[in-house]
C-alpha cells in the first residue's frame, strides 16, 4: 500500500527546498545526510526529508551518523535560553539551512 499525504504536501516541500537551495550550511557544520532505517533510500539532506514523513521504503529517515558534541561545548550551552539551545542542537542536524534562517525559525517557534 501507498502512503497517504496531506493536501498541498508537495507545494510546501517545494517551498522549503527553494528556501534553502544555494545557501551555505549552518555554522560550517559537516554536511549531514539522512538515510532510511530500511536501507532503501539514497542519503538526502535535511530539507529533502523534513516534510516527507516516512522514507520512500517506509522506514524512518535518520542521520547517517550522529554529530559529536564535546563536553566543553555542552558546558557552554548550559546557560542558554531555550530558543538559543534549540538552535545549537538543530544546527548540527539541519546543516543545509543557513544559520541565520535557522536561528530566526527557532526563535519564532520558541
């Protein structure tokens, strides 16, 4: 069986992809790619999997590898306001969204 999609899903995905195309990765982070837990999806950037729900093979989209955060970096995050902490964490996973856009989005959300 096929997956059911929300009306307008493709239009929203296209807008999200156009918004981030051609911009440098957030904070100079390594290029984070996502794969399916079932192994049937080529590695894709965050903006391509964000609005997809499940991977095309029905698996979950997960990072190819987890970012490594040093103890010093974790300590430096201790006193951050929630929106700033969210930005720091998300910037390690959404590397194809420009840092200034991601910061604005996290502050708007929190």
